[in-house]
């Protein structure tokens, strides 16, 4: 009866939510009491109170002094079309995100929809706050880039609430494998293979990589790198791989940490970089040493963003569809609003754009 994969209080809260969504517990009516919950699920009073507290924070129930706890009136009316679509991304800067957002907004606006934009800064707590806020607001659908998609996520219960309320969700760039969800992504594993294969074709054998470990994109790009190296009968020195996260990126690629980076890269002739931003940071750091790109170190990166062409040395980079990805995600969410049975699981094929950052040995 209860979800055994959740802490007991969250499992009880989820059970109550399901009964609210299917109108077993009707809007405006008194909620099942703590005593009844304790008896039904053989739980403590404290566990029952924790479950009730979760629902209260999410605005699903209301406590009335001296009267009891009631199901919120937000469930009393049939859902109406608001012409609003929520769009949640990890960042908003001059990188690939403006192109994605532009692709989304162009499609939505031409169909009479507005976009409600929210940012998470790739922080789990921020994601939860933004999702809960959108859940309480009047939206017809949600387009979202998952936060720290390679790590266990405590917010999956909220995504399930969108499904329970009939609000379609499309993930972009990544998705949570434990959710049966719709998505529009790039084949990052193949991108990792393309980048690595090109370096090998240019005569490089001592290749390392810089990857982000808290996003699934970084894990898949690493997998592609590793697979291609082994398929080409080349060894990988794990001690030279540089891993970073959202929180430690600033420190990892700081001038103070340059000696540590140089020590890691000492035996390498080429690097597969997680994205263009990291490749540019690395090139700037190397300018403070005696190493240069591509004479001493060759670089291949990902996203083929505007950054890949603004430096003295332009970057060889794996493509990201940007605006096209945003367009397809927006078109898909509109299809799902019209037809709840519509599904999309689309994976873009990446390409490698060759420029100046790789030296042929």
C-alpha cells in the first residue's frame, strides 16, 4: 500500500496525495486524522505529523485552528487552460541556454502561450522550491532541465504530482532514469566517442578528460570517452581524469589550483573537456604557464557554443542543437496538452565541428 522506497512519513504523504488527486479526499472536506493514519499504517504519531507537515508546506491541505485539517480548495474546480507553460533550466547566461529558451518561446508565443521561466542554478533545494511554486501556479505544462541528474534526486515526488494532476512534463538535455518521462536530449555518449575518436585519428594516445560528475551528461560523455579508448586498444589512466561538480568548479579551475591541474595533465597530449566553458577556462589557465593550445595540449569540447569561436584559438567541439532542441520540446508539450497519450523520447545525433584546438601528431 505504501511506497517502500521512501521514508515512512513521505510514503504516507504520497498515499494521502494520491487520494486527494483522485478525489477520494475531496476539496474542502476534513482530512483523515492523525489517529486514523497511525492505526491504518501502524506508524507513530510523530510520523503521521511529519506526513501532514509535508502536505501543508506544499499547499495541499489547510489547518484550521480549533477545527481540524482540510483538503485545499484548489482541487474543487475542474482544470482550465491557462495558456502558461513553465520552463525550468539550471542556468541563464550567454552559453547555450538563451538559444534553447528562444526556441521554446518562439513556438509557444506563436501558439498563444506564455512562458514562466524559473532557474535552479543546479541546486536541488532550488529545484524543489521552483517546482512547488509552479505546482501551485496555473500552468498547462512543464519543460524542465533536471538538476544534478546523475545523483539521487529527492524531488521526484513533485514530478509525480505534475503527472497526477494531468500536467505534462518534457525534460530537456537530461532526465531522471527512475521516472517514466518524456525527453528531448543529445546522445552524449556518442558525442564522447566522436571527440575521443578524432583525437586518436590525429595521432593522440595519451588522452585524458575533464568531466562533471553530478550531471548525467558528464557521466555519459565519460562513458563514450572510455569506450572509444578501450575499443582502440588504448589504456586510460584514471588518476589523470579530472572530475568536478557544480559546487567546486570555481575552485577546481582557479589560478591557485593550476599546479594540481598541471600535475594531472603532465603526461597527456590531449583532453576531452566536458563543455566549451571548461575548455575556455582551461585555455586561460594554461596561458599562465608554459603550455599552450594546441602546441602542447589539444582540446576537444562539447556544445559548439558561441564560446568555441571567440578565442584566439577556436575550439573543436561536439554540436548541441540549442534552438532546435527548444523548438521540439515546446512543440511536444503542446502535443501532450492536446493528447495526453502523446509521448516523445527523442535523442539528437551529435556532430563534431573541427577547428584549431587539435594538433596532428
